């Protein structure tokens, strides 16, 4: 028994000692976890790599003393990115200073040249040779400055050299008659070619634009007794198209648009003289060739569409249409303008279809086809016939824009449809069986047709519900306007009182039909429209009919309209029940 008690006491003592050691160990673990947490909070965050668990947690048997913990790092304020200050010295001294003082230098040379000529020192050949020598010196200095990394100064010198050389050739040919016309033209071309080579070699768009402006003036700097219009137009067109291709090749966007626009100025100057039919054919041929070049570029680069290229295609076709109409549209040769529009519609329509099959952007081509048809309809048809045809074309174009999800085509269709509406509005209805009546019916029917098509597209998410509802309101209002004109045409022979009474009755019947149809097809908005038109009828009777009709007619109008209102209200009560 004593031995058993001894064993029991020893067991109890060992258990107590083990319990105390476990409690002490738990306390150390908690302290260690606290220290590790503080250490991790004080360390900076790294985003490159995250250490594993073994690297982050030290051994449990070796706690980190508080005195060797790293001090907490102060939070650094975020560094604000500031734009570097503008280098005004570079902008003024290296860019604008040479541009300004090259003009000052040329003025000084010109005045000195004038003084030497007045003194009789410089003869005519010497003057021209000095000009050519000055141009060569400026070219040499320009190339030297560019080699020394002074690009702005070098390009200014090269541009000034071209100007001095052209002025020297002009003086030798036009003023002193030292060079015949053929040689002057050849020297002009060589000068332009050298300037183009320098612009391409140094990738200078400014020099390219200067060359463009000088190149277009070459035909005006040649003295010719019998100028040939085809030579003039051929040079201007070939030069313009060549410069457009070069500018596009070297990404000179400014020079590209300049080459397009400036061509039309010398052609316009020649067209103002109106020499004859041969002149008109030459001018129109050059404009067509330039447009075909832009059209080809738009098709070849269809996979990388740019808004500038599409705008230029639009402007080019617009200028082509304007040139063809100005040269042939108002004369006896009207078929030229008409056939040009037909060819434009067929060309751009087929191109749009082909680009769509190739999964490329075709919105610009489709819109140009739409406007080609619009201009053809306006030119060929007249009055209500044109209005009806334009309305149908605009509705079809708008539906095509929705079908192909082309914003530009939708805008073109909407503009065309609006123009057709204006044509219809400009010719009000006077007879029941007339072209005006047919045009109004086509207008209302086309709006209802677009509404039905857009309702189908609403389910596909291509059209907003608000757009289709707007078409319903527009169609219902236009239908009311049509019924009003039709009623006035039918009651023209009646008295004034009866005319207003019949018109009010037609409006009331129209409102009732809308409400009934809304009940039948379960469309609350249709019923609401009918109620609104019923109130409009009431306002018409009060403010328009009452002041001019007899008391008997007033009684009939109010009794009829009141009965209609009560009956419609009763219909809504039954609907609610």
C-alpha cells in the first residue's frame, strides 16, 4: 500500500511539472508570434518575390530579442511626375531665329541686288548667274548644317535655296528672255526634283510642302504664246498624284493633304476663263484621275482605316461631283454629270459589298454610294417624285446601316431621309388623287416600315427602344397631318363651319381608333397616344373652332366630343375590371 502511494505521488508530481512546462512553452510561442508580427509589419513590402514560410518564420527555439529588431521605416511621399520645363532658348534660337532671319537675309540680298542693278554694275546674265551661285551656296550650307545636327537651320537654307533658284530662272526666262520656254520648263522640273530629293532624304515635311507650293506654280512661270490645256492639266495632275504617293510613302500627312487640296486652285483659275469644251474635258479628266488614286488607296489600305483617309475620300468625291456639275451639269451636256453619278453609285456600291465580304471597313464607300444615288435622284427627278424616291432611299440606307452596324451609314441614311421629308413637306396636298398624296403615303408607310424593322433589331440589341418609339410618334403625327390635308381637300366645297366640324370629327375618330387598337394589341403607349390626340382635338375645338362657328355647331361639337370622352373612359373602366 505504501509502495502504491509512493508511485501515485511521483506520477502526480511528474504530471504537474509537465503541465507547467507546457504552459510556459505556450507563453513563449505567443511572445514569439507577437515579435514576428511586429518584425513583418516593420519590413518594407516587396513585389518582386515572396519568401516561403521557412524564410519568414525563425525557429521557435530562438526568439528574436526586441533590441535587435530593425527600426520601422518612414513612409516616403509619392513622387509627383512633373513635365520638364520648355526649353525656350532652343525653341527661339534654333527653330524660329533662322526662319525669321533667313527672310531678313533674302530681303537684304534683294535690296543690294537692286542697288547694284541701278548703278549699272550687274548685267542681266550676271544677275541670273549670281542667283544660281547663291542658291548653290545655300544648298551647300544647308547640307553642312544638317550634318552638324542643326536640322532646323539646314532645312530653312535648303528651302530658301530652292526659292532663290526658281526666282533666278524666272528672271532669266520671263524678264530677260535669256532662256526659251522649253529649257525654262525643264530647268524648273529639275529644280523641283532636287528639292523633292532633299525633302525625302532628310525626312522634312516642311521642305516637301514648300516644294509642293512651288511645283504647282511652274506652269504659270513659263511664257507660252499658245498654251495647251492638256499639257497644263496633265502636268498639274501628274505632279499632284506623284507628290501624294511620295507623301503617303514617307508618312507626310500634311504634305499629303496639301497635295490634294492645292491641285484644285490652279484648275479653278483656268476654269474661270472658260476657253471651251476641250478645256472642260481636260480639267474633269484630271479631277477624275486624282479621285481614282484616292479611291485606290482607300481600298488597298482598307485593313488599316484612318478617319483622315475616309474624310479625304468623301471630300474628293464631293469635289468631283461639284466639278462635273459646274462644267457639264448646267449645259447641254447634262448626260456627263448624270452618268458620272450612276458610275459612282455602281462603283462604290460594289466596292462596299466586296469590302464587307473581305471583313474590311466599308462605311465610307457605302455612304458615298448613298449620296451618289441622292444627287442622281435630285438631278433627274423633280418635285414629289424626287421626294418619294429620296424617302425610300433614305429608309433603305438607314436600315442597311443598322444591319451592318455602321454609324456612318446610319448618319448618311438619316440625312438622306430628312432631305426626302423636306421635299415632301415643300409640296402640300391639294387634291386627293395626286402625286402629293402618294408622296405623303410613301413617307408614312416608310416610317412604319422602319419601325417594324427596328423592333425586330431591338431584340438583337442593335437598336435602342427609344429610337423605335420615336419613329412611332413621328409616323402617327405625320399620319394625322396627312389626314388633315386629305380632309381639307375633300371638304373644300363646304362652308367654313362644316369644314372645321368635319376635321374635328376626323381627329376624334383617329384618336378613338388609336385607343381601340391599343386595347386590342395590348399596347398601353398606343392608348396613351390616342388619349393625347383626343385632348388635342378638344383644344382645337375650344381655341380654333368655337370663335368662328354658330351656336348649333358648337352644341354638336361638344355633345359629340363629350360622348366620345365618356365612352372612352367607360372602355378603360371595363379594361380595369
